[in-house]
């Protein structure tokens, strides 16, 4: 997991290698880009400007001071450790030469030394940034959520993916690492939303290693009414992929009338009539909008018992605050969270209407 984070491509909110090297620029310690006012954009954030003034604006200066302090400490560490960027590859090369001379084999001793050394440096530099980010998560995100209802947020999450392993949406896994959970209720529907990182032990020759099989968001909506059958909405994988999905799920393929939806998704169900009641044009439009917000990622759904389970692979962290190199006014964090929660609420309202019509 350390290696995955170290070499990941740049993502908004994730302090990866690119963001760390931006700390060489002293301008990242400036606070001249703070907005300190919230401009509403639509129905999804209507009224939030007043909430921002009352509950968030007063904290902007305090957290900006924390950001500058965290960035300054990380910058000092980075500058102090810069000479090691030369010495570590030299030592790694010497270890590789020694390894060849002594054993006539290449076991990767020098390369391992280089990689592990840079990972250690990365995390040492990042330590103050993580503390600052966790402070935002624990103090700011709950204040944003207060605007939309009685929701709780916690950065720490216990194991809970096991209960969803038979949903037909998740790959087999050996370990789960969860973080950042939102729980609450909207119009009688219980909502649970959290990030998870799933890994499985894979054999390679005589050794085994943990390989990431899923990294993303799990959303579970618990209804007051049970579904009659089981319906899966999966990414369209072409004729062969869809055939295997149908074979493994033992469900029948459901053909719908929306060509745009059919182009992206494939539906399987044990109850054809219920599936069509659930997947109305309105519901399909909201699901496509949700996929667009998440960069058209491979969203999958399962309607079973009394729950709608949504599995969303993530290309960027869902709950991460903005980068340490930019002034923090909580505006982008608020807009992102409010927009996505509003769309989930719309899905709930549409689903409740569809279920009432299917009584």
C-alpha cells in the first residue's frame, strides 16, 4: 500500500510525490488566495452560504495557520533531506554491484534499499501534513454535514465489508482497510458511506504478496421495504464479459429502453418486472449523473433484501481535504461533499417513489 501511494498519479487532495516536491516553492506558504465567502451554485447547496458564514468562516484563519505551519515543517524536512536524493541511489548501486560480485545473482537488494529509503523519506516529510488533514476531517467535515441533516462522520472505521461479500459486486479479498465513514438517515432510509481498500494474497512463484483488488467507495442504503428479488447493475463489459457475469450470478439479463444507460450498464435480475419498476428513466438519469461526478468510473449496484448497495471505484480520495500547497477555505471541500450527497438523496427519493408504485 505504501508503494501504491508513493507512486500514484497526482490526485486532488492527495499529498503524493508531485505535491511534496511543490513544497520547494516558498510561495506555498502564502495565504493570498483565500476566498472567505461561499457562492451558491444550485439547488444542491441552496442556503449553504449562510451556514458557511455561521459555522465555517470563523475557522478559516485558524486552519490556514495550521496549514502554513504543517507545510513549513514539511518543507524544512524536505530541504534538509534533499542531499539523500543523491546518496541513496549511489548506495543502492553499490549494493547491487556487491550483490552481483558475491552471489552472481540479482535479488534486488540495491533496488529495495532505494525504494524503501525514498518511501521512508516521503512519509517522514508527510507526517505533519497527515496531522493537519486529519484535523480538517474531524472538525470541518462534521460541520459541513450538519447542513444536510443529522449525519455523523468518523475518520476511523471498523471492518464491515465482509457483510457485503455475497453481493455479487466485490472481488474476493483477504484484508480490508476502511476509513472515513458517514452514517445517518434521509427520509426513513439509513445511509452508510465509507471508503475501503481491499487486498488479496496472490502467489508468485514460491512467495505470496498482497495485491489491491478494489479501492473505492461503498454506499449502503437500507430501506423499510424488502425487494422481491435480486437485481444487479454492472458495467457493460461486452458480449463475453456480460455472459460470464450472467453465468456467475445465475440471474437473467434485463433489457431496458434507455440507449445511453444500456451503453454503460448491463442489468441482471431474478425478477424482471421489479427490475423495470426500479430502473425507471429518472433513476437511470441520476445513476448516470453519479457516474459522471466520479469520472465515469465503473459504478455497480445491487438491490437485495431491503438494501441498495453501491460500489464505486475511486480515482481520487473522496474525503481528502485540498492539497497542502493551496490555501484552505473549505469551499471546494463543501461543494464536493454537498453535490455528491445531494445526488444520493435524489437517488433515494426516486427509489422510494419507484418502490411505492410497485406495491
